[in-house]
C-alpha cells in the first residue's frame, strides 16, 4: 500500500539512509526527480506529493485489515494511531466539510475492508497467516552493502515456504473502470442478489503461470526487496502474493489474487541496479555531470511532478 511513514532517519549529512521500492522506482524513471525530492538542499527540494483520496482509501483499508488480522494472530502491538498515521487529516471525514472526499474516503475504505474480509481471498490468507507489520520503523536492512527499507504488509507461510504479501486497492472515485494487471491466479467477484452477498470464482487469468517480473516489474521489485529484508538472499526462491481489491459500483467488489515467483535473474539485476544507485548517492553523482551545476530553475523545469 502507499505509505505515509518516512522510514529511518537520514544520515548526518542529510543523505537518505536507505533505498525503498518507491525511491528506487523514482530514480529509475527520472534521476532529476529523485535528486530534487531526496537530495536537493532544503530551499530547492520539492515536497512529497500530497496524499490523494485514492491513496487515503487504501490506507483506511490497510488500517482496518491489519487490526483485524492482528487480533486473529494475537498481536497487540499495532499502533493505536495507525489510521491517523496513515491517512492525512483532511481525509478523515470532517463533519460539515464541503470537500466530498472527506465524507467518502472512510466509506470507501471500509467498503473495501468489509468486502475483502468476507471474500474467499481472506479465507485462504487466514489459512497461511503467520505475521503482520513486522518492519522495524527505525532501521534499514543491509543487502550486499545496500541499505533497503520498506513497509511490508504481511508474511505468510504456505507449504513451509514464505509468501511475501501486499494489498492494493483501486477503483475508488475512478471516472472509468480501472485496468487490472494480467496474470491473476484467482478472480473473486462479489455480487448482491436478493439482498444477499455472494462471491463467484471466475478462475485464473491465462498468464497466471508467468513470473511476477513479467506481469509487473514494479510489484516484483517490491516483493523482492521485502523478501530480502526478511532474510531471503538475492537470487533465492521468492514467492509473492498481491491481493488487489477493486471497488466498482456500490454493489460490486472484485478481488484479484496474484501469486507468482520472482525470478533469479531479475533479482540479481535488481541488486546490481540498487548497488549502482547507492554508489551514486554516496558519491553525489545522482545527477548526470552536465546538470550538477545547473540552476535550480532548470532542474525544477525538468522534474516529473
């Protein structure tokens, strides 16, 4: 899920103390945007993008599902302010607010939560659940000399093997029907018939046997980095599970379950890219040579906001 948490503290010189899946994807897409967001002097730094209503819906869902699962496994150490920590105050349903999203974010997040809790996806998850929200908030993990950090949602074990799990929500406030990534293993559709909720299993996608990096390189990056944080070495057998909750009209919710391997070659290539990125951060070489003395106005004009 999108996270509001900022992770471990920065280094004494102000440089980041870790690489997260999000910051890595930012660097790969545009080094200038990465530099302006993470490395620029305070007077030049661009702020983090504001939380969107769609992101807030995801964090409402995330909060409630974690409380529910924490009680299931007997964990009592989740923060009592998890909702407030994850959802920016303007999204928390202020009474009388003229902003319609204030009133609808909680509703949509809870709609996703209640539907998912009753879905077949939840039943299979509970059969394998071992731990939730295990990421230390103040310490990065060293992987071949590269400190990485991220907010892992869930750790499962199926047939003795770890399954790194993450939730996604989509569809809230969408003008058009959202696209769904190919390769899902299960598609569960909720319908209301005669006032009663039923779930229909519409089976796997034709590409369900493909590795996760083919289906979604972004998801594969996230799952691989989380698995390394848990102790799996780069190049080891890594299985990821992504549960995507799709909110459609008021009577329809769909849950897509993706379960796929992250290939060895992809992991080793990812590790090499992370090493390169970290070396550039340490050497102040994130920006290409021709831009290191560029005026702030030029850099800002190049940023992918």
